[in-house]
C-alpha cells in the first residue's frame, strides 16, 4: 500500500509567483531522493484554496520510506526554505 | 561450547515438508499489499504481486513441458523477474540453475552439456549465441529475460493464469537448485541443494540475525550465487521483510540507499570500497542494525575501520555452497574478533587432522573443517565419485578449508587446503585457470596463486614458464584467456619465470611463491581490474 504525502503551501504576501514557481521546481528535484517514488509540485487551479495556492503531491512505497524522506538532509534544507517563504503549511498523508 | 540451540530445531520440524516459496504464499494471502521488492528505478513488487507473477511463470514453465525435477537454467541480469523465476521453479518443482552472466561461451557449453536443462533463459542480447548452445545440447526451449523485465519469457508467461500449474508436492529432500562451484580438477561441479536445506538455513538465519517483517535489506549481491539468492533472498522471505534491489554493487548507489536499510549483506570488497567513499558515515548508516560479511575473509583493519566510520560492527559468518551457512557471530555484539562465529542450531562442526582425518578435540589446533548439517547439499550432480570423496562415512562433509575451534566453540579460518582463491567474493580454483593457460601455444608450464590485493582480497596471479623465452607476453595471453574463462577467473597479472620452486616430490611450492610475491599488488599500484 503506497502513501500519498500532500503538502499545501500558503505563501507570504510579499513572495511573488515567480519565486514560488522556482521553489516548486526545486521541490520536484527532491524526486532524486531514493525513498521518493514520484513528486508533482505546482500551482493550484482551484478557486476555493483559502490562500493555499501552491502544493506538492509525493508518492512513497510505505511509511518507512516517508520517514526516510523526512529525515533526509536534502528534505531538511528544502523544508527550511519553504518555511521561510510560506506563511502556513498544511500536510496530510493518505494510504492508497 | 557456544551454540545456537532452540530455534533451528523448531524451524526444521515446522517446515520440513515445505520450501521458501511457502513463505511468499502465506504473506501474499495474509497481507498481499506488503512490499517485498523495490527497485532503484522505483518499481514496486508486493508479496501479492510476486505470488501472482510467480504463479504465471510456473504455469508457463509447465506449458513449456518443464516437469518437477527438470532443470531450468537462467543466465540473466539481476532483476525482480529473474528472482521470481526462481520462486516459480520452487512452486512447481523444477530445479533452478542460476549461471553467472560473466561465463564465457566455452563455460556455458560445459554447464549446459552437464546439467541438461529443459529450458534456458538468457539475456535478450545473448539470445542468438545461447540458442546455438541450446541446440547443440538439445535444450527444449530458449527464451529471453531482460534487466527491465522485458523479453520473450515474460511476454509469454504474463498472459498465463496464475494458478494453472500443479504445486510441487514431492519430498522436501528433493533438489530445489543446482549451483556450480569451481572445480579442483579443472571442471566445475553442480551442487544439488534441497528444498529442506533452503528452508532450514533461512529459518535459522532469520532467528539468529533477529529478522522481523520491519527489516529492509539493501540487496546488492548477484542472484546467481548462494549468498544473494539464498542467504539474502530466502531469509527476507522467511521474515516477511522487504528488499531494495540494486542491479549490481555501485558504491554511489549504496551510499544513496543505505539510509533506508536496516540490513546490509556484502563481501569484503564491498566494505573496502564503501570505506573509500568520502560520504560513508554514521549518518548514512543511521537505520542499519545488521551488517553481514561473508564469501571471503575480511581483514581486522576493515572491521575496525567500518566500526569507527559507521558505528556498526560487521557480523562475520561462514558457509559454502555445499553447506549453506555453518557458523555466524551473534548479532548482539558478543562475537569474537577474527572468528567467523559459532555453529548454527543443529549443525555439527569438527576439526580433523590434515593427514589422517582423525578428529582433533584439543582446542586451537589447526585441521580440516568438517560439517554435518540439515543444510548439507544432496551431492554433486551426476558425480557420485566426487561426492563420495568429500563426504565422510559418518555424514560429515569435508569443506576443504582449514581452521581452528577455540575453547568457547568459535571457529577461526586459517586457510584452504585446496589452494582455492577468493577474489572479490568469487571462488577460483587454480587448476581450472592453469589448465587453460597450459593449453596456450608456447606455454611450457604454469602455476596460479592468489596474492593479497587491497580491493579484491586476493588477486588471481599466473606464473608461467615459456617454451621459447621471449615468445610470450602478458597482453596476448590475457586476450587469449578472455574467451575461455569468466573475467573474474582471468589473472590480474602474468609473470614469466625460468623455473618454479619445487619440493622433493617435484610439486610446485606455491607457499614459497606466495611469500615471494606477497606485495606484488602493493608494489605495482594495485594493477588489475
């Protein structure tokens, strides 16, 4: 049973779309971490997003792989960068 | 004497009539989504999926006319599908014959003529050459299986039903696999491994090494060898655990995947290469709970360096294709440095006098290592003479290794009485290489020895007396041997000499040559690849 790790991002008001697009491209590069099966990171197209206008969907083989990803140094660096430009972050995990 | 007592006996009683594929079936039924294999190109194979594919493979094997007891030979790259082919053979009763992808055409012809498989599965790129060999030796069918799960075998098998075959219901003592080991007389011998031996070994190791369903093994070993196929693969199945499959040992890939692994099994060469990598650290090994080394002796320097860099102690174990695993150090850190451990449950070990064969009961006395075990092979394929030669009348097998047992029952290896060379984890018998060299033009006589090599452990090294001095050179000899021997058997260096040191009986004194050239690979900057 795979795990879908979903992250929704609400950017600070002063952060431009261009900066967020660049950030999404960097998030996509985390796919090179062995534990990650697949990443989609892009801008939201739904108008009921409550300000969470960017997000990422990540696929993992199991909970152990997700944990490995969370502990990975490249994720830690990226996490710090995301926290710097975002006012709020929502995270949910679904088994699929 | 220390010994792993209880678990093995229970395992033998519990599963004596079954085979490792029964573990696949039971997990697939209870928890089909549980992950068994994950590849580095991010393909997932759950227990349920592997059970389904292996059922289709088994059905197709039956449709190809393969019956219980027939040999199915596979010279394929490592892939989940290649491993599933082995499981399919277990389920329907065929004898699986894995062959090293490095074997030359001449070597393949020998194995196929000797084993007489019903079906031969090869790499797609080798199909024409393999078909020619198959036709020569009346193999019923030749199909291909690629590293990416493609090929004619897969194309045909996946359209079959998963339950269209008859599950093997024969005796647990029947052979499940045929593994060729290098031969002292110039020819490899096929060791017949029983279903019971596979079950017993994996069950005992799973308990001894405290495997659980939460374990993730980083599987970097080849699958044509008992180490990767049985010791690693079957033990994971016995525990219902998971494997991350790499196609081969690539040190950068291992560094990338180790943070996810709880168990790593390797040969000494792999550990020395990991230690040379600048990124190898405690952080990379943060989830590792068990690191196993086998197939060749590991130096105390490597053990100590690994412990310091990774925070983990390497657990050494000892075994042969014919015996599977015989001893292991405990994985609780209570092992003895320099030892390969104590006997596993229900395995009897003794040291016998080199000349007389009489058991030596005094601790720390060097002699031949002999083993009696539920994991012992059934004998050499169609070679009763060689089987009788290596088996004692009381059921002990003479391993050909020399060792001592201390007061606490720990086994120490001190050498081999058959001159076998272990290079990068592979066994090479000098006689086989010498026979090929002696057949070359202008060679008067050759001798082959193993010399210490910082990367390979030992390096195959040939010393040659030329019939006409100056007529032979190293490059031409090595290029002539490439077609006759697998790459790992080819000498790393060829040295030309005028004579060999001999004893009073005229026998070449290899020990003196080993002493004379001991530092060859240090002096020449580790030449050889």
